[in-house]
C-alpha cells in the first residue's frame, strides 16, 4: 500500500496541465491587480485607463478560453492525473475539492460577468480580443444591468482571490509541514 501511495504522489501532472496552471495563475493575479488599480484611478487619468481597460477585457476573455482548455485537459488526462493523497484528513479532502471546483467555476463565471458588464454599459466601447477589434456584444445597453454585473464581477473576483489564498495556503502547509510526506503535493505541479 505504501508503494502505491508513493507512486501516486510521485506522479506529476501532465506537462500541458502544469504549464496551463502557471499561465492561468499569472494571468488571474495580473487581472485582479490591474482591476484594483484601474478602478482606483481618478476619472482624469484617461491615458492609463484607456490602456488598462481594453487589456483587462481581452486578458479576461483569454482566461475564460483557458478555463475551457483546462476542462478539456482534465477530461483528456483524467486517467493519468495524480489523485488526492489518501493521507489527507477528510476535512482537507473536502476543502481541497471545494476550493479547486470553486476556482474552476470562477474562472468561467467571473470573465463572463466582466463581459456582461462591458456589454451592457451604455458608454462601453466593446470588448477587444487581441487582433479582433470588438467581440459581439450580446446584451442590450442597460446601465441598471451594468451596475448588477459590475458588483457581481467585483465580488466574484474577491471570492476568487480568497480561493487562491486558500489554495496557496494549503499547498504551502503541505510543503512546509509535510515536506516529503504523503501529502506533500507541491512537486506534482513543477
């Protein structure tokens, strides 16, 4: 049994999954930081805002697309993905699964809320996506709906940040307190 545990822990995530994990982590942290910064700018700072807002939008769309790729990779590699360490306490397993699924859900939902707020805002100039001038706006202009999507996008980002903090704290706990033990999962993602 102990060799089975060591084998499942020694296995790394497939390289595409590991690369996508770190790319998404960088993008999401960058989007949260830029979101905080750009929403704190005075309205007179149009030069910075005119650079940050379109980039925030297009990288948000990219995060949404990468979330779809992540789901496809999870399905593609499901038979060779490392399993949850059996040595985890039941509450740790439950929390780990809940945080992972919340992160997956939020990387799909938060960008859609951002797209919806931009689409419904009466003064929006659309959502660019790199070489595409503007993606189609699927919602009618409605500033009341914009206010709802704006709040949901903001609080969704805060919830995502809380989940990221729990994810990092759990990883560090297992690395620092269980280093080399049955629940040290950090090496699987490098």
